[in-house]
C-alpha cells in the first residue's frame, strides 16, 4: 500500500498526515447473511446427528440385550447338562439316578403378572428352575447304625430327625463336620435291589463329632419320606402338597440301611427372576449356596417347560413331543411333579431394552413406536433353548 506523507505548517508546527487507499472487507449485511446460512446448515446437521444418535443408542441397547440373553442361556445350558450327576459310591457302582431337575411353573397371568399399560412385571410372571447337584467340596457320608455292620435289620429313620454317618476313607470325620453345616440341604440315598430310593431334609444344627463318626440333626420327614413344607425341602422334591402318590412308593423312603446307604450334601443351583431389587428392572438371577448373582436384566418372561417320558406298560419307551408348562398338572404331557419323568427341558427368556433410559428410537418420525408384546415403546427380544440333562435323557 502506497503511503503519502504531507507536511503542513500550522502554528509554526508540522504534523504528519496519513492518507491510505480504500479499505476492503465484509459489510455488516454480508456478515449477517453468512451467519444465518451457517446457523441453518449447522442446525440441520445437528438435527440429523441427534436422530442418528438415538438410532445408534437403540441399536446398542438391542445388541446388549441379545448378548445378555445368549450368555444367560449358555450358563443355564452348562448347568442343566450336568444336572444330577456326581453321585457315586464304589459299593453299589451307582453314578446317578433320575433326579436332577425340578421346575416350579407359575401359571398366573393377566393383571396379577403385568398391569396393562405399565412397564412393571411381578413375580407371578416367572417360573423357577432348580438344578440339583452335589456339593463338590463335601464328600458323602455313609449311614451308620451300631454296631456298624452292613445291615438293614435296624435301619436309620429320617422321621427321627437325627442320624449318624461315618466317613469312608480317605474321607475324615473333620471333612464331614466342615461340610455338613446348619441350613444345608441333604439327600438320603438308598440303593436297593429294586432301585434307588431317597428323601431330603435341611440340617438344623452343625454336624457334631461322635467318636470317629458324625451326628446330623435335621428337620424330620414324614414316615413315607415326604416333607410338609419348604422349610425342610427348598427344592420341591418331596413336598406333600405337590408330590404324586405314585412317586412316593417308587422313589421316596424313610428308611436307610447301615453301611450301604449314603447321605449327600447338595449345592443346588436355582434360576429365578428377582422383581424386588428393582421393580422396573426384573433381573434373572443364578443362586448357588445362598449367593444370588444377576446374569441378565430387564427380563419380562422366563418360562421352563418339560418334555416327559412316555411309558408303555410301565416301561419308558420314548419322550413326549410337547412340552408341559404346568408341573402340577396330570394331563399329558404334564407329569404332576414327578421329576423322574423329565427327559428334556425348554427354557424361554424374553428381555426388553431398558424403559428407564430408552425413550423411542423413532421420536423424530411421524409414527411413534410401540411393540406388539405389551404395547410399550421399548424393544423386545426372545430366545429359547432345549437341553437334555445328561442323567435324565439316558433313561430313554
């Protein structure tokens, strides 16, 4: 830029004067137009981003839900496959018998389960799956009656509420005392020539030493091997209110022989849905040894059905094609709580995206999304799996 300096004389003083060329730049109107265009384009971009952010979140919720359901079914499959295995004693060479799964079906529905138009699901919506397995950390003890010989002349009776068991080498009495603690559920196993009979009870005291043997104290059973309440049978194996009379004579007993029968501590695994911790977030939990661990959240359906054995002349020939979802029913293919008739189970789980943080992925469209399951805005996924428990299906 060319600068011209002109010196003028004024009051006998000279002052420099700066005279420049015409300055270039945006006018105020041009600046306002540019800002308006930028705001319009930026607003459109932000609106588009906001829509895609909601869709992205929706997809993440659905992916997370799918992974959670698949992982929970894989965990249940691993437990169910091995249900009932692990009992073994060299005397009778019996590794297992048809016991491993019990199912408590909840047939209640309607408003008792889920109030229409809400996101709340109650305990009446869900089944319970019990998996009976031995405690791997506690060895079994052998029934002992003085003088300690192998005999059924004077059997030990579970209706007495007390029994003495003996450690079988290399097991020690100290190991039995450490394992058979108050509150433990135990199985009494009688391996006779006509088959395996059993009953169950809950220890009311810690096991105590009795010389080289161990004394057990438990809630007494009835004389036929049944129990009157869940206080003495949490697994629903022998409850009088549920057990079929035919099961009593073929599976249950009150009498156990010295030197040949066994007492086993069980470490049951239970799958159920907890609706208490968070009423708006029903949680599928796995409970083992009294410890509850969540494995999937936002569960709104958990049903367990059983395919049962088909008998021809009292002999198991095949399994039913249909699955029963009412364990107390006698109508085929249901089995009236006769757990020894279960051959395979079908587990169905329904989950949803979280209603507390998920609003609606289609909030910017003209149509608001609602699912067809319960009319709510969250998304629904359902998975099912069929599992054959190893020791149950082998009897077909």
